[in-house]
C-alpha cells in the first residue's frame, strides 16, 4: 500500500511564484531588445565611411568573438574615445548591456547632458560567432546602445557586427568582407592616437580598453 500526501499550500504558492518570476524575467528580456525594423525606423544617423570606422576600431582593439567596442565620434566622424570589453556569458539582456556600455562611456569621455542637442555620436562594434544575420543578442545590444546614449547625452549611432563573414551595419544593408572576426588588423593612419586607459573597478569584467 502506498501513502501519499498532497503538496502544502505554501509549496504550491512558492512554485507558482517562481514560475511567474521566470515568465516575467523572460518577458522583460524580450522587451529590452529592438527588431531590425524598429532600429531602421529610429532615424539612426548613417556613417559617411563605415569601412574606415570599422577598420580603425578593428586595428586599435583587435576584437575577438564576444568583444564589444564602443566608440564616440565627433560631428566630422573623427574618433574621440573608444573602449573594448568582453561580454559576460549570460542571457542577452538589453538592460545589462546598457549598464556595461554606460560604464565604459563614463570612463572614457565626459557626458553631454547639458547640451540641448547631442553633437557626438556613439557607435557599437560587436564581434561574435555565427553569420551576419540579426539575432536576439544583436537586438539586446541595440536596445542597450540606444539607452546608454540617452543617459550619457549622445546621439545613438550605428550598430555593427563583426563575424567570420565580415562586417555588417545592421539596418543599413552596408557591409564588407574585411575586416572579419578572423582577419588580421589592417594598418590605418592616425594623426593623434588616443592613449590606452585601463584599470578601474570593472577591471574584472574588462579585458582591454582604449580612450581618447
């Protein structure tokens, strides 16, 4: 003969609460990402010479898969500051990415919150595995970049992926085969190279950083 006991009300409530929290976290994560159509409709300023920007950042930071490079450009599209860091192995969440990008921006360049209209633009280059097609991870980076720019008083600029297929400016149908995630950095001219800046409280998260 087998005896069984029904689950207690407290246990049932606990399981229900846990399930609801997991569903809410999943829904929030999906909400903190942008689809390509939403990104294209946001009026993101076009880069005049995206290959030059990509090649310069690739040569300076030499990103490998899971490396993000955030850069700030002036109105003439000259690089004013940049930093690279390695993405933590966790679920793609725009809120987490926003905080990581904002921390880097605060370290390498003053904010422009006192300006009525932003004059500097932040762009993001993300090196990852896979092909150039949009992923939910890309959508989370887009959301994070847009929000970080708002909080730092910058214009939200291009989001660029770097994969084995080459580089791709998402939402613009512009890209190229070099550089790619596996190519060697190309030489580029620079009149005033920004000195590297490292260290800080987030050094356990960062692998390398370069600033103005």
